[in-house]
């Protein structure tokens, strides 16, 4: 990994954050044995039939760390982690934290397009994948990607069917050996608190997703604050159903926050209501998190469910817009309290308090979990708006990096010269300082909480010989909030169907959730003064009937 890609905080501010105790002298991996010693026999992880105590988790993560080290992975090396919600994901992540190996959190739907671009950008030395997932051969995918990347990265596989040219992760997780000596060896090799702990992906607004570096000290502070904002304790039983590579279920407070406080994490690979309700009842789950689209499905299913959901106390909902009238129904439908969360992998996390009155929990997305987070709402010229007015939210703070990894040109656009991150979200702040998300200025589509950069889709559709010009825009959808629509001007005499686009983009290795679901053909696209497709005009146009093909 090139250390040049990391944009540090200014030294004077880093000093302030350390002096104030935001950044402590700890790495994330240093908690593993602290937890194991405080709660050795408590269950840390539940994944189907697998149950691991804190002591077992520590022993297994350490064993894996040592085996990874034996295979040449060490401090500063980067791996791509593409695992579904399973206990091995947690063990791999903690093993990386122990070694200072940097896991890059990919998502199970990612394919060649995403894995190759991100793998090349971060200089991945290994890929960790399931053998198959939802009928797709990830082991094969990983080998294809590895062959296309420089340095012949290793392929590590979680599953029963491991090829001879892959490394069997489960074999490396088997406990045994001298646990104490191994722990000491790993402690001696620990990374520094200011090192990059992990990479998260941003939905971003450019052709490929941007990579967000999170250091041990900045991430620990965020996790700590999230657990306080949500009242996570050793009595918490957290159910992880959203893909754990996302910052929301991973660390806000999610899986890592629950472990940090000695609670129990239950991992489920799908948010399907029946499976979720069964798990809540069986494990006496107290808190879980969902994007609005998932929460609404649960709400509808709860009406006819006979499962006992009485243990559920809190539901965290965020990632995309939740209408206040729906927010008001969630608590009564599921018999729990709603906490809204407005967060981003780039750092800022806002929560409504667990005991907030309805005007706060249903109508706002809460306050930053850290008092050191700064918020500034600005107009189009970058000037602060009047109190309570809408504008783009800028933010800075001890958990918000000063730049994306390795893209100095992009950083000039995404960050102001004095270090504010431009969220691209249109927000207003209430008199009490709660954030209300009103819209966005960034060019992306938010499909059920998954962020899709319009430019990424446009670049791929533009490659089709039929296409003269294309713009990707969101169309509102009652189920997932928004879906991808491509508006296309064809070359004269050519034809194009949604099925043809879908086939072509799938063949290019694009994740399925990004594949356009609507196609609109226009003789002329509206343009802005600088000659770009005018997306605001397109949104107005799409609100009126046009020659369109809707996805079946
Ligand atoms: C979470 O993180 P990301 O990085 O996948 O996406 C961040 C973006 C925000 O900039 C905003 O555009 C949107 O997702 N968003 C919301 C929202 N929460 C996030 N838009 C409207 N209402 C909300 N409540 O999505 C994320 C990370 C940590 C915790 C929760 C969500």
C-alpha cells in the first residue's frame, strides 16, 4: 500500500484530538484479549449453529492472524474482504486489526468491475471470499480478479469447497497451539493507533467507488460514541442483517460496537422478515438496524406474524430517507423504539436518542454522536445559510478523514481547502441542532441504502455502440426509495432495450444492484450551460409521461 494515498489530519488538530481523549493510544486489535479476559465465557457471536465465546473468538482470530502473517501478510498490506454476514467475517476482520493488515470492505454483490478497480487502487495482496454465495462462484471470481491484478494476490476462501490454488480460511481458524505465546508475538508486532485500520467504500460520485481510509484511533472513537448514543451494554443482543461490510451494521454501533461493550452479536445473511423474526425470538435480540426499505418490509410482515418480538427494544433506521409518517408507524408495529441515524462511511454519524420524543425520532435524523464533530450548512456559493435554512452539509471531526485514499484530484472537489468534507447532502438543522436530511446535490442513486454513482453507470452504458449520449438518474420507487433509470439518446437508426443494457453491464462485471431498471429514450437530452446533461430538467421530464420502457 502506498502511504502517499493517506491524507492526514493537520498536526495541531491531531494534537487537540489526542489531548481531548478522542484518539486514545489503542489499536482496534488490542481490544480482542481485553474482551476475552473480561467476558471469557460470554457468547460473542452467533451464526446459525455456530456460537463463539469471547475467549474462543480471540483464540481463533489470533490463530488466523499468525497464519496470515506466515503467508506474507503484515502491517500495511491490504486485502479485499468480500464475505456475507458470517462469524468468519468478524474473525478475519479482527485478525487483520491484530496484524495491521488493512481489510477493504467489499460487498457480496460486487463483481469483476468493482473488485478489480478497488483491488488495483489499494494494491490488494489477497482476496477473502466465500466459495459460493447465493448460487454464484466467488472463488472463481476471486481467481479471475487476482489474475487481472498486479502482484498475483492470494485467494483465501471461506467454505467447504476450496480449490488447491486457494487458501482454506476455516483451516486457519482452527484453535490450538500455544495461545499465550502467540498472543505475545502478535502484541509485539501490533500496528500504531494512527495506522489505517480498514478501508470502507463510498458510494461516491465518480466512475468507480472511492476508498475511505479509517485509522484505528478515529474508528475506535466513532464506535465508542455510537455505543454511548445507543446505550449499548453487555446486555445488548445485536442482530446484524444488513451486509456487514457497510459502516452502518459494522461499526455504527453495529457488530463492533456490540463487541466493544461485551454484548452478543447475531449474524444473519438476509433481512427476510420470517428469518429475522425467528432469530429475534430465538436469541432474544434487543436491537437491530435496517435501511427504510427493509424496516418497511418488517413492519408489514409484523402485522400477521405470530413470533414473539417482545425482546426487541430498539430499531436503528438510516441510510436513506424515511418519511415521518412511516417513521411514526415503525415503533408501534414492531413493539420497539425507533432511533433514526444519518451517517456516512466518511465518518459523521448522527443519531436520535433512544428516549427521544416523536417530534425528534420521527421528524429528524438526530445529532452527531461526537461533540467534536463540526457541522456547517452552506449555500451554493459556499456561504453559511441562515439558521434553520436548507443547504449542503459540510463536516469535519476526529472521525472524518481529510481526503479519500489516493485521489488528490478528487479530494479537491470533495473537501474544502480548510478540510471540510462536502457530504453532498442537503440538510437543515433544527433549533435544537438536530439534522433533517432534505435531499442531495451529489450525483448518485440511493437504491434501498446502496449508493450508486451515476457516472459509473453512464461510463459503462456509453460504451454500447447504440448509445450517443446517456444520463443515469434516480426514479422514485415505493419499495426501495429509488431505482436507476438511464436516459439515452441513440445513434440514428439504432435500437436499445433494457434487457440489452442489463446483459452488457452484467458481462462487464457490474454488481447486480447497479444494473439500470428503467430506460427512457429521448431524441434530445436537456443540457446545462456547460454542456452536461441537465439532471434537474431530466427529473422534471421524467415526472411527465415519455416514451419509456419499465423493468418487468
Ligand atoms: C450510510 O453510509 P453510506 O456511506 O453508505 O452513505 C452515506 C449517505 C449519506 O451521505 C446520505 O446521502 C445517505 O447515505 N443517508 C441518508 C440517511 N443516512 C444516510 N439519507 C437520508 N436519511 C438518512 N437517515 O448510509 C450510513 C453509515 C452509517 C450509519 C448509517 C448510515
